C-alpha cells in the first residue's frame, strides 16, 4: 500500500462534523482483495489489537468489525479501524472513521477523527505499516508506537491551562480555533472575538505581565500598597547573594528574578555555601537572582479572575510515601509511573526529576536514594511547591478566610492582572492574615490552572470556566452573523449582492469570493478565496459585524468549512460541473458535498433554497439536514412552483418573480420588494439568472435582519460593472456589444443562451472553454448547449490545462459542436486573448460577442484598448436604442 497524501479538516467536513484527518491510500497489490484473502490478517490482527473486538462498525454492535474482517472487507477499511484503535490506546483519537472510494479502483480516502493532529497523523500512517507487517508475517512495535504518539501529542497539543479554557468554551457552545504553535486561541468571531494564550487574555495588561515577571519589582509595588511581602535583595554575583543572606536571613529562598514554573528555585537555605550553590543553579534561568526572606507556614496558590478569587490550593512539595520495601529511588520511579504524571505540563501532575536542587535538598535532609523508608513514612524530596517540580496540590477554596480573599483580590488589582496567580505563605489560609512572617511571596501572570482542575485532594474547580465567563459573561455575544453561500452557478453574484445590501444597511461586512476577500467593500486579498482559510481570515477580524462567505466545493472537499455554524445559508443550484474531480462521479456527489453547508445551519437559523432545482427542493426531507431544526425559505422564478405553493400553504416564506417584480410571500400574504427591471444587474429584467440571484440575496438579507426597504434600495443600485465585476458585464464596443461572464459549465452556458434568445435575433459570437479537469461528459454537454444557443463559436483553452494535452479539450468541444450544429460554425483559437481579439476584429454592426473568460484582467485590458464603455443596467437592445444613449 502507498500513502499518497494527508489532509487536515479543522472543523465540519463531508465525513464528520468534528476535526479529522484524511489519508489518501492506494491499495496497490491489495486492490479488490478481501481481508480473508490476505495472509495472517484475520488470525493475527485481533491478537495484536484486542480492542478491535469492541469496534461496532456498520453492524452497530461490539464485534461488528471482526465479523466484517472474517466475512471480507477491503484493506482500506481495515486500516481505518486499526488507526482508530491505535489512537484510542494513545488517547488522541475519537471513535469514528470512514473509508470512501476516491475515484478509481484501489484508491480510498481513509478518514478518522482526532484530538491531536501530529500524533494522529503518525498513527494513521502506522496503521498502514501494521497491516502490511501482519500480512507479511512480521511483528510491529505497537507499545513503542503508542508511546511515541503520546510524546508527540504532549509536545504539540494545547497545554492543560489552555485546554481547560477551550473545554469551558466548548461547553458554552463558543467557537474556537488554535492560531499557532504557541497555544494562542481565538474564541468567538469578528467584532466579539477574544484571544487567549494559556491563562492570559488579550486584555491582560503588559505592565502587569512585566511586573509579575520581575519578582523584586512586584514585591516593591505590593509593599507600597501595604500588602505583606518578604524582605529581599537582588544579587548578580555569589558574593552579593552571600551578603543578602546576612541581611534578610537567617533562612532564605533563592530564585531566578524573572523565572517561572518554579524552575531554579531553592528554599529554606541558611548556609553561605547552600546559597552559593542555589545562586549558580538559579542563574541558569535568569542573570539576576533574588534572595529573600523565608516566610513560615504552608504554601498556597490563589487564583484571581476578573479581580475575584475563584480557586485556592495548598501546594505540597514533592515527596514519596514509604511502604517498607522499596528504596526512595524506586518509590520515585513508581510514583512517576502514575497515570496522572507526565513529562511536562500535558498531564495533571509532572514527573519527579532528580535534578541538582532535589539532590541538594536530599543531601541536606540526610536522605539517600538507597534509603528504604518505613511503611507510611513521608520522605520530602524538595522544598519547591510547584506542580512542575513534582509537587501536588490540595484544594482549599472553601477554607479561604475573608481577609485572605480580600488580600489576594487587592494584590491582583494593584498589579492590574485580569488573571493572577497569588502565591502565599501562611500558617493557615483559614485564619486571618498575620501581621508578620506571612503574606504574598509572588504574583504570576498566566498562572497554571491544572492544580485547580486536577487537585490531588479535594474538589476540582472550574478555573477555565471562570475565565470564559469573564471574557463572555452569560448573554454576551461571541459571534457575528454568518451567511454561507454555495451552489454550482450564481454563488459569487449572490454573495456580492448580500454583502452590498448589508453594507448599504450600515454594517461592516467581511466577504469572501472567487476574486478576493473584502472588508467593508474594499478588497484586501486577491485570488480565489472561497475556502476555509479565507473564511477564518474574515471571522478573525475584529472590525467585522457580519460575514458573507462564498463557500465553494473545492474548499469543502479539501479542508472542510471555515466556521462551525452559519446563521443563514444559501444554496443557489446544483448542476453538472466538477465531474471527474476528487472522486466526484455524479451530480448527486456534488449535492452530497454542498449539502454540508445546509447541515451546518445553526438551530433556529435559515436555509435558503432554490425551489426550481428539484434536488434542492427535496433537501427539507433529508434527515441530515433536518437533524438540527431550522427555518426553510424558498426562492423561485415560477410563482406556480408546487413546492413553493405547498410551503406557503403551511405558513412558510418564499421569494418569487411575479409580474416583473421580486415578491416576498409569507403564508397567504405577499409584498412587492422591487421591480426586476429596476435592478441594474438584471439588464432590464432580461437576465433571468440574475433575477434568481437577486431573489436568493433578498431572502438571505431579510433573514439576517435587513428591512424590505433596505433590500429594495440596495438591489436598485447594484451594478454588474461596479459591484459584480466579471459576472454578466455588458459593454458597448464600436457598433456592437461585448458580454463578459465567468461561465464554464453547461448550465452557465444555458443561462446566457436563454438571455441571448431575447436579443431580437442579433448575431451572437461566443468564446467558450471548459476546464480540463472536468469529465468528458461535462465537456460534451457544454458543447451541445453552446451549439444550440450561439451563431458562431470560438473555442479557447485555459492556460492551466489541468492534466489534459494541449488542444484536447478544445478539440472535443469543437467536434461535438459541429456534430450538434453542422455547418462549420466552430473554430479553435487556443489563446483566450487572441480568440477575443479575433472576435472583436470581425464583429459586425449590432453583433454581440459573449466571452466566457478564465482570467478577467487580460479581457479588461483588451476592452480598454478597443474603447469599450460599460452598459450596466440595460439589456443589449435597450443599450442599442437611441434613448439609452
């Protein structure tokens, strides 16, 4: 077998609505072979991975997969289940997968849900290796691979503090996305978004962070505001550290001045040589070292969020408890094997490391690694309290004395930290704050949350939830309205129309289209921006008040959606296009892909459907679409459409073309919106496909909240040349006209042909082409449509042949055109610009040249050279009439 590629789906996709990985797998020699035909597989695989016995598979019960394995299934399906089991063992996967045919025999897309991308990717590839090893009769290091995956996950995934906040956000239904490798996370969308990084937010003051990072400056500020802190001195040399011991002793703590996580901290030192050694170790983490007075008592961490205490823990130094049999070294190893302990911060507790500080403490305490402590005897290994140095934590939130609570909240206010970890040393946190020998020893920006979520003793506290509540108080918005537009034809125009309506209504609109990303009507990114990355670009901009996202097939197939739920989605139509790409073999396959947009309309949202497309008209009957309750709104060019009539009779809403007007109908009532001929984009109402687009846009804009008056006014000034470049643009050139459009499939050609039929028998020359990655059946149907609708046809080709030979697609188009309409009306000029120039040179009086372009800019340059004048808002005949000049 051969792995061809991996794809990552960060959000909803056609296979699952959760994050997933896709591996395209070529079965090669195993193509068409059943599992029982593969040596060793049925016999050995269940022994190597006993957990496969619990896999349900399509049979819906434990053992279902093993039944399939014995009865016969393809290798891709076996790899899927092996990968799921490996990810379960490593704790990085879900329990859902799917294996789907990818366009040719032996080629499959193996998809699995995951929780840790890098680890899951490694295990997905390992599943292929394991299956091949079993078939070959070899061994496979399952345990080693699982441990490697765990290490990968620990290095690359969100830390426990960030994860606690993200989990709380998920429970609230808030959207989130990881922004980088440093655990920066975006919560919410657009104008309401917030950023976090560990337990810091975008509102955490840089002055407070700097203050917490300089332990001496923090103590100085706290002392200024009468908050008790230990005396201390900053030392840059061992000699200075020794003098500090004499000044602030008799017992001191030595710590890096700007350290964190307890690294380099030594406690309870009283001898100069101890201080010197501790100074050297602390200097590994910070040039300057703090030597400070040791307070008497227990060590506590209090978490303050939004200047309110939300959790408190007593931090216990790292230790082991004897059993009368094992040495201290062995007890450390046993403790480190506890499932709650990990290498770093990925687990609830951190493994105990035998480092210089621990060794120095044990030496001072007279304890050796070879010592066998008595049963029940506690052996302290280090004075450091941090979980990152092997310590544990006991929840004491309910014991907190009011004076201690007030002290910690005041300390956070003095520092200006919206999230603050206050470290205290007190005899008892349940007693009033003492007048001396106790108080605040440190402030922490981005304090760790795991001790509160996973205390070794006591009740867990939802610290992450408290932070989310601060960022998004109950009832506060976290989202902006999202409108998602998909379909085969018309989606760019509909997207632009909706954006224009909402912009005219005074909103800051973020828009993605096939020609770029727009913010407030200004293009900020050029290119085809209809995929999830572009959607996230818009949703990650704080200026955006509403997002209108053109959502194309390619982005859905390759990366999924760039949002979790839309408020309004529009499906314009589904027609033959892209057949032959990404395993798409039929229009039904296209419908399956694009229906993801319909499925991901939020509960109570609106799905706008073209009632004149029988496939879309039937979507409200599909269980996958209705699983989340939503409102259905239809649009139709036929006021007698039976689907619409039934919908209105049930009290539904529809948008119709009636008597030359766009009409909003609800139940038995209807209200005119705007006359079709008054919408410039419809070319005096002659372009019926633009009327349909306007109906779809009106339906979506009304669902977002635009008024009927706003819809009518905005559509009445929506011009193709200004607001919709490259889509149904009309120009006067000499004695004729040029019609510029992006159509590249049979239905797009047919729409223009219907309009051309109304042009009072004008001679129409069309420059046509079809992308090379379409199936021959699509190319041939496009040729037949063009042959029936245009008097002269020039066939060109895109510069990107998309896997075809030069002239191959053009030759096929011209052959079918001549078969459909004999008479030699078809000619081939492969270069698009040359074809256009050729058509213009031969253009007669009153002739119309229709150019279906691949690249717009070169076409516009030719038009400029020929003195073209935009004729937006009128039909060809109206533009030619004297009154229109």
